[in-house]
C-alpha cells in the first residue's frame, strides 16, 4: 500500500501511513481514523505486535490494562511513523509502566480444573474498566491534539451502554485522577513538579477540566438510570399479616363481650372499640373509601377530627345497643352520650375490645 503523506485523506477509508514525523494535525486526524475504524481488540493486537517486533516481549497479559490510543500509536510506529518530542515522552512513559507490569510475579488461581464463570460483580467491574480505558484513550487523544480536540466522554459512555451500576468505579477513578492533577497545581514537592513538567499550568487545568466533564457525564448517567428505573412494586400484605401484631382484648367476661376478628378492620369504614379499663367507647371513621388499615398496634387512615371516644356511665346499657344498632343509630350514638368527647390517637392495647366494624 502506498504511503500517505497528507493527513487530509485520513477519513476517506485508507489506513494512514507515514515515513516521517507526524505533525500535530496529522496525529489527531490519524488517531481519529483509528477510533472510527478500529476497536479495542485491534488496538491490543497492534500493541502486542509492536512489542514482539521491537522489544521481543509478549505483553498479551498486561496490555488490556492500557488505552486503545496507545495501541493505535504502536500501529503508527510499526507503519513507519515518527512521534514528535512530546508524544514520544508520553509513549516512553507507558513503555516503562508496561515493562514494570511484566516484571511483576504472576499469581495463578486453580479451582478444581473447572472454568470460573464471571459473576455479576465481575461483569460490572469489567464493563467499568473498559469504559475507564476508553476515557483514558480520549484524554490521551486530547493531550496529543495539544488540547484542540473536543472530547465528549458521554458519547463513549452511551456507546458502551454504561448504566448507573457501572458509574461508582468510573467516578472513583476519575476523581482520583483529578485530585492528582489538582495537587500538581499547588504542591511544593519538586519531584511531583518534575514528574509533570511536560505540562504547563494552563494544560494541567485543561486536564482537570476533562476530568470534571467525565465526572459530570457519569453523574448524568446515574440520573438517567434513576429516572428510567421502574418503581418497585411492593408486595401487598394480606389482612392476616397486617394485623398479626395488633394488641387487643379477645374477651371481657364481665360484660360478656368478645372482639370481632381483627382482620375485619382492614378496609372497614368504621371500627367501634371499647376500653374496659377506662370505660370509654370510641369510633374510628375512615379517612376515605380505602378504609382503615393497621400497622403494628396502630389504626391507620382514620379521620382524626371525626374519630372520638366518650366515657360510659352505664356500659352494660349502651354497648348492647352499639352491637345491635343499625347505621342510623350508630350515626348519632356517640352524640347521645352525655360526656366530653376526646380524639382517638389510633393506638390499641390489651384493654381494648373490638366491638364491631362497618364495611
């Protein structure tokens, strides 16, 4: 294939090749071509081929931890291209890191000779790591373009189908990177200053700005995930479950009273109660057509202004009428009792007889 010496043809389809030092524009355009026409697997192969050819090293086990941009630059070099001074410093720094990774001892895990299937957390971690790698590649391209490109982190997240569950690792990584560069601006440590001396202060601020855009876009993904999440359907409890902890008095032999089934309270429009200790007769009126409910030993969804109780002077006379009276009688039953009315608080106890419910 003929070598291409003009980066303007990069986007037309042919892979760009150079036999000289690339200009800033040529580097940006060439990386753009690879980004649009090749993928992560291609980048890993390019890097692996470069190390085999130029360093006699097998980097297959460690190269997956590095960005696609590095792999694409390896391809440019293998095709005869020459990096500018600044790009070469960046490339050589990564070479050192890869060789350090290769020098680390391998840890082999054996699990009964059976292949270990990745669990959900493994998949989340892998997806987040893939996104982090692509975003680091985007930052590399931004740096190699001398900060003239227009990086869009959200586009990468959208392409990789990143969801809210992946963002914790992404946010943690980029907050750490941001903190490192932020520290460079204020540190008095000469070693740190020397380590980042290839960047000017305005350029470091631009890198921090890139980190901020990643963080902002990741939070946007979180918000989108929350909005698209279907509301969790609460499992409806049965009446028996709702009243399982209700405190009440089952029987009161003195007046031959016996409580109705507490499950009848659920959905009732009225609940008549009698406190055997205080001799107070009360009526709970439901707030709406949904009727009364119960939580623990508390009556729920009752109208506080219309739910009252009064002390009886002759319970043996009044209570049989309440138990047998129709709706017309019950409507005025409490009003006919000559005593001071006080509001009910919803709490029942072991002195309370559940006289009757009205559905």
